[in-house]
C-alpha cells in the first residue's frame, strides 16, 4: 500500500462513514436541502458600480425550514431564518 502524500485526496472507508455521528438540526431534523438566497448589493459596493443581486447558497433543514447556525456562512442569513444550532449525535433525536 502506498504512503499518503501531501496533495493526495484522502480516502475514507465506508465503515468510517457508517460509524460517524449524524448531524442533527436543533429541531431534530437530519435531512437538509440546498437553496439559494439573494443579497442585493448597492451600487456603492458592487464591482460594476451598479446595483447587483448576489446569489448565496444556503443549507436548510427539511423539517423546520431554517438554516442551522453552524451552516450560516459569515452570519449572512437573517437571524429569523436561522435555527439555534445543530447537534452531533449517534442517534436520531425526535
């Protein structure tokens, strides 16, 4: 077996993934979807000097419809759309 070298993709076995902890939203949900929000950039800060829409990819919980706090990049999602947190757990909590 060859030795791992810097720059090589790390390989993770199915068993390691199977034994990993499940990520839960604070509501208990474990299924997530990718959605797109848009931020409106004013002409003062946009690179073109004109008002622009900036797409922002977010992950939402399928159960509660909110963005888990840990998956809110740079606190870009308004607070009313953010769940309190996600949990790592060996069991699915309901």
